[in-house]
């Protein structure tokens, strides 16, 4: 569990820097934009690797069950994950969906984290998913205090692509990828 927590601290330390514009500017001034991006990426990747390793270790040690979620919450999770998979590609393809959601990556992270909190009652899962949910909420609030980028309008075809890509990714994860990557079947 300690490695999981260390990974979360490292990962979110890298992701909290952009929420502090003065700190980010000072770092960019000191190491340059490319140096900042490189350092940010390396720190985030190290944190992510520690999260994956630490969560895997915590699961191997056996779950410290905090609560036993009711079965019907699986259906809510499936719906939230469909939303997450649809809004995630909207982060990269400007269109009406991105404009309506404003920050699709954060919405996807919130939907992912909340949906997984609903169906995972072990301590490691609570630490992992609650941390991501808290960060996404904090980051969204902090974005209101930062200068907003000018909205980029995209063609309607981008919205169609967002939905198609999202549904295909969702179906892939439900059928095979979640089991293959995470080791847990979605259905079954």
C-alpha cells in the first residue's frame, strides 16, 4: 500500500504544478518550456508506474474490505464508464461535445473514478479511485481561476468520431481489454 500512496503523491505532485501558475511559470523560466514538459512527463510516468505496481501489490496481498457494494451498482458503473469513454476522445477532437463538457478529460476521470468507487470496496481501490476523483474535482475548480483558452470549434464529424471511438473503446474494454490489462473481467 505504501508504494501505491507514494505513486499517487508523485503523480499528483506533477499534476498539481499547472494549477499553480506562478510555480509553473517559475519552473518554465528556469528550465525552459521543453525542459518543463520533459520533467513533468518523467515525474508523471514514474508516479504512474508506482501506482500500477503498488496497486497490483496491494491486490496480491488480499483485499482489506471496507464495504461490500451492492450488485446493482455494476449497472451504474457500466453507464458511467460509457460516458467516460465517450467524453475522453472529446479532449482531442474539438466539437459540440467538447464545448458542452468544457473539460472532457476531467469529466472522464471523474466518471471513471466514481464508477470504480461504486463497485470496489477494498482499501487499495478506495485510496486509488478517491484520490483521482479528488484531484479531478480540485483541478476543475482550479481551472475556473486560470485564464481559459479560447474555445476551438470543430466540425460535426468530430462529434460523430468521438461517439464512435468512445463506443468502440468501451466495447473493447468490456469484452476483452479490462481483463487483459487489469486482470478483472467486466462481465462475468
